[in-house]
C-alpha cells in the first residue's frame, strides 16, 4: 500500500508547491479589482487664442478655440476645464484672449 500511495503523494505535492510559491490558488481571486487593474490617467493641455471687442468676448472665443482643438483630438467637452485665461488690449480697440484648457480622462 505504501508503494501505490507514494506516486499519488508526489503528484499532489507537485501541484501544491507551485501554488504556495505563487501565493496560493485563491490569492488572485481574493485580490480587490483595483489591485488587478492599473489606473491610468491621461491628461492634455490645449491653448486657444482669439480676438474680441471686449476682454470677455475675447476670452470666450479663445475658450471655444481651445475646446475645438480638444474635440478634434477626441476629447469630450465634459472631460475638460478652462484653467488660465488672459485678455490683453492690442491698442486699436480689440482684445487678444488666451485660454488654457486642462483635460483628463
């Protein structure tokens, strides 16, 4: 009887040892989903410039230019926020607006 059970014990040990070395068979199943998947965040910055009669209209137009660039690069408008804005007079009654759009997904 001892001889017939020896090969079975060796086969069972051969299956159990790698499972113990790898952290057990149930370890991967018990790990939380966040530990099994990597969380990547993609970010982008788009800058828009435009002219307007007032500082506000120049900034709004520059923001739309920045959003247009973002949408052209396959970003959703809801994934982006306008961060920095600036409006400077050009000396002849117009304003140059600049808007920086920060996107993340």
